[in-house]
C-alpha cells in the first residue's frame, strides 16, 4: 500500500509531528495548512519533507485541512473565526458605500440583515466583510422596502435633510480686496493651492467680461486627471471697481494681498498661463463678496511672481465641466465569479443567498485559484474544474436554491492549473466523432474525456467499452459528429491540454503506431560465415512459476497469465509480488514444467497495492460499485443513473480506503438535446458485476453512503419524475401530447419513508408533489409560464422513471430539494388529489403584506385571481374561488422570489374541479 509522509511544524510553537497518508494527498512541501487532528495542537503548520527524525505519527487520513498562503494569513483567519464563535455579540458585518465613497455602517452578525444592500439616509451600502470589536449602527428604523439584493438594485436619493451625503453648493466668501491703480509687472504668476486638479490645456479668451452674480458649482472629492477638459464658469460680480489708472503692461494685472478661503476637497494646479496681449479695460469690475461653503479650501493669498506670460490664443468658456474617473463597484460579499475549465462553460457569478457565513468551510478561493467544489449546483458542478476570477456584473448570475450555495469550496482540492485539475476531474463530452491521423478511419465514441475541440487533434491514452478500434497513443482529430460513422470504444480518454492544431504537429510528437494485431514481416537473412567468432554475454536465466493475479478481475483487453518464466536476477520466491508486462501477480509454486511465457518487462514489489499503484490505470483492478440507494435501501432502480458501475482501482480491496466510496457522473439529455450532468454516490460492492458499465469515477466520496453524516453529498440521489397527466397545450410545441419529466434530487429521508411515514419508496409508487413544476430552479427550463399559466397545466402527481439517459422537458440544470417540502406518496395517477386542490393555507412570515396570484381550476391564458396575505398572517382558500391550479400558485411564489416568506399547507386540502 502506498504511504506518503510529511513533517509538519506548528507556525506558533514550532512543535513537530510526522503526518502519514495511506493514499495520495494534495499536500506539498513548502505549503501552509490549517490542520485539525486528534492528538495534536490544532492550528497552522508548515509542510516539510519527511526525514529520519523520531516524531509522534499522526494519520493524515483522519484530519481536515485548509490551505493558506502564509502563517500570518492562517493565524488571522483562525483569530477571526475564534472571535466570531466565542463572542458573536462583538462581531459585525461591515457595509461599504456602493459608490465607493467614504463612510461605513456596522451591524451585529446576530442581527441577521433582511438583504445584502440598504438605502440609508439617501446613500446605498452593501455588506463587504466581517469585523470584530466595532460599535454597531442602529438600522432598526429602516423599513424592509429599503433593503435590496444587490447594489445595482439600490438607487441613491441624497436626501436634502442630511447634508453629510448631499452634494454641497459652494459660494465664495467676501475676502478678495482689489486696490485701484495696482499695475502688474510683466511675467507675474498666480500661485494657488491645489484642490481640483486641472490640466495645462485650459485656454482663456482675451476679452472675457465678468458677469455679475455667477457662482462656482463643484462636486466634492472628485480629482480630475490630466485629460479632463475644464471650462471655467468662475465669473466675478461687480463690486470692486478698477480705476482708469490701471495700466495693463504685456502681462496680467494682479491685486497683491488678495485672499480666498475655501474648504478642502478640489485642487487646481498652478500652471494656467496667459501670454502678453491681454489688455484690461477700465470697465471690468469685481466684487469683494465671494463666499464658499465649508468644503473647498485654497491658500489665503494670491501672489504675483514674474513668470506669467499672456498669449492672445487663450480662450475661456463660461462653465466648468469635470469628468470623474469612476471606480468600479466592489463585488457583493456573497458574489463569487468563476470561469469553467471545461469547454462551453464560460464565465458566471454565483451568490451565497443572504448568508455571509459559509458553513464553517474556510477559506474561500482567492482570485486565480483553480478548484473543484465539495458541494455545488449547476453550473458550479462538483466534478468539474473552475478558476475564480474577478467579479463582473455582466456575468450570468445564479441563485438556484433558497439559501444560495452555503458550502461551495473544498478544504484540500485546489490545483495549480486547469490541466492538472482535469487529470482527476475530466471534462466529459458525449457523442463525438474522431478521425485517425494515421489510418484515416473515423469512429464515434459515447463519452470523450478531456478531448480536443472540434478541428483539433490529440493522442488517445485509454479506451474502454464497445469496439476498441482506436490505437493507444495514436493521434486522432475531432470532426463534426455524424451518427452514420461506425461505433468505436464507449469511452476515449485524452491528456488535458495536450492538443495540436493539425495531424502533422500531433504525429511529430507522438508518431504513428501500427495496430497490435498486425503481423510483422521479418525478412529472411542469409548468414555470412566469418572465420572469427565474437564471444557474447551469457543469456539470462529464468525459473518457471505458477501465477495468481493480484486482481480478481482485470481489464478485459489484457492477457492474464497462469504461469511464466521469471528472471532469476529478481531473487524472488513463492509468495513474492511481481509485475510481468505491467500486470501484477503473486508467485505460486515453481512450475513442474518450463513455461512458454517470457514477459519482456519484470519488476518486484513489496505488496500488490504498491505494485498496482506503480502501473498505468489500464492495469488496475476492476471493482464493482453500487449506488447508495441500492446499498442502504435496495432502491437503486429509482435513480436516473445506473444502479452499478465498474471502475479501475489501484487497490486489491478498497474497503476502508479512500476508494471505498466514489462519486460517478451521469448525463441525461433533454428535449432540446441539451446535456444535464450530475453526480451520485456509490460504495464498493465485493460482489463483482460483469454486466456493469466500466466508467471512471469523478471524485472520491468520503462518508459517501451515510445519510446521517452532516453535509454528506450522498444523502440522496437524482431521480427523474414523470407527470401522470399529459400536456395537451400547444404553446410549447416540442412537449405537446407528452407527459412532462423533471430531474429532482431525492433525499435518503424521503426514500426511506421517514418523510412519508411509511416504507421505502418503490419504483411503482406514485408521488404527489404540489411544489414541483412551479417551484424554484430550472424545472421545465424557461417554459414554466407557457405551460402552467398560458396553457393551464395543473397535474401535480408523478411516476418514477428509473434508470434513463433522456427526459421529456426543457429543464437544463440540476436543482435542489424545495419540492420535497410537501411531497408525499399517493394511491394512483387518477386520484382526486392529483390536480386542482381546495382548502389550502397560505402563510406570510414577512413584515409586509404579500399577494399570490393563481389560476382557478380549469382556467388558462393568464386569467389570474389574486389572494392578499397580511404581514405575519395567513389566508385560507376555500369555496368556489379557492379551487386552485396549484402549479400556478407555486409559480407565483417562485416568480416573485418569495420562497423564504410564503409557505403553503396542503395537509387539509382535497381535490376539486
């Protein structure tokens, strides 16, 4: 069995331990991880190479790990988490201004905010981080309608009653004094303290006349860049009279000693120059009554120095226009943007609902990190690789569950790049045609892992299932899919990132390999006898042994031997482990005959598991895995995915190892030929099933089939439900006269009967699910309004389809479990409780009144009835108007995003028409 050892050293007290893993690990020497294990001081540790130092040994397979960039960041994170856990009353959310202005709000984390953005005294704020030991702001007086889901939905009002946030209107103060008969000398310069920065490209007209009554309008705290055009609107009002004795020499006439008091926030650069042709006439007047509101300050004097020159080409226009350099809004604290490593995934943003905690799963990935999420929903699938990128509001946004995505990020599953990630989390595409670069033959494959894009070329590294006509390590070009091509292998595997633009480039790196079953022609050579005999080395000696393969079941394409000649130089005997042409064996007794099999490559190993892990995947053991539904409840036939898979594993017996529980990806195709992929959990089954499909697992599944384990991915499985009623509407032509399918996640509690009060759910059972078709998520794809509202589809009972690879729906994503809230088993598809219902209670838990619209039974085309539900109250639908199309009622809640505030109680309901 492979063992991986590291020395870990505590960042704080320098204590050391030897950390041992029985299997592979993502830890590497030189990294910093927060480690929690039994028998050590939990905290931050350096990862160092193993030495012969005597230390306490810790089983790393029983520990949890969180990676950090350095010890300081790790310790700070632990301090923050400790503070939040020990004294939440002193821990706050920090709210920053949406416009990136100054000022913050703080609210206690114990006071759960209604939403992530707020309009507070005319200014929009959003939650950005967690802080400790901060005095909170009282937001109790802010009404619910001033909370918003994100900054872009909040519109600032800048209330006039709160000057802290309103734009100031500066007026000049009376402090400029003009002395008649002051003569400016040539070359004088005016020195001004900076506040609005303007550029040297401002020009003034040689004959500007000051207009009485003009004022300066300035927007506070905006700094202009050297390319901003500023048009002066500063005009002086007549109150200082210049006498005819003012002589304008070829320069600018300045009044010495004039002062100007302004509040600080706008700056001017002292580079405005005028050239010597401006002539001051005795009719220009200025007034000493300029006032400025307390937000602009300049130096208290204007000094003339002999450096200003005037040119007749300076022109001044009568207004100042300032273009601010905008700062992009910060990402909301619960928004995370990703780019998919697999083709056609693109960029998107996911939101963690209104929660700013992440179920204790830290740290969240940094920008540039490559991850696979531990818990995800489409498009953030658990079996795919993603890079976290900078937030951009233009990306597609997803809110697929009520609480958002509460635990998205793994603790030990980051990668250096997409290609490394895809080596163990393959990008799988279905129905692909591949053309051989060496032989020109084209075959179709059902599943292609990490394959080239259309028109690109790569070398196939592995094939299994179907007609295995591909040649391993030969180059194949991906061509347009055509179902008329002959079927090749079920699956073909390429190396992620190793692609070529054309066949020639690929062949130059990989050559062309002839098929292994093509006989080679050996020419007959006539020997020439020479009189000199050259001595040669002695041939190797062998002993023939009987063989027992390490694997009870091997890959079908391999030739497994019962006996062989083993090199004496290996010094092996009965019971030793050897690999012969990469297949692992235990040596039996010495054979009573000389074996005819002489493998060309031979090595010896400590045990079978070590031998297997040293070979390529083709030579590993084939093991059968059964779905958790099957293992726990005998209900694997409910699942859309197959009940069992076979997989290649480098373990003789996976029991008790990291390979005991595995997750496999299954894909179903909808009516629009879109593929929807999802992941279910399986457990090692010692009973081999040779009929099961051979498939690579997508990821390991710790605590896989244990529904009582908090956060276990395998607390359920994906199931396709099919409506009892046939959709007869015509609005969605692709589904007309079809029963409607829905891909749902069914929990173990529901299957076991604990949610139903009965026995285990059977494939033949009928499920009543009033909150399914109209519920949140991607049910029916974008056709909910057309099918439910326009065509009045009211069916709420479903059969279970079982194992399938297709579904009749436009649903194009996986969804959560909200449909289970009111789901139950029922007697038959034709039951009275399978369509419209009466006596339904609608409850509103919000602090404001809400309304729900619905179709009365038998109506369609949008003829909706409205039911108002008071704040904190409920309504009871009964009588003629209360006979409701439940799908339309539930869809109204979905459409208004009221899933957390509006609930339905069907416990007293009965069928109606």
